[in-house]
């Protein structure tokens, strides 16, 4: 049950990230899965958006 819930949460989060930052590469997202800092750095490196802004947007997903 726990593993399925984690998978469901990741799929939901991934969908929200892709709808907000659609130009991200899914294979890169898989590498950052479960690591918020890596995900923020990935989004920042792909978009140039400020890290604090990214964190605020991602906080809204949770």
C-alpha cells in the first residue's frame, strides 16, 4: 500500500510539474525523483526561473 501511494503521489506531482514547466525532460525528472533540491535545480537549469519561485510553486502542489 505504501509503495503504491508513493507512486501515485509521484505521478500526480510529475503531472503538475510538467503542466507548469512543460519543457522539462521526463528522463531527467526521473533522476531527481524524491529529491526536492535536485528537482528545483533541474527546473532552474532548464528554465532559468528563480529557485525561490520554483519552491513556492512546488509547495502549492503539495
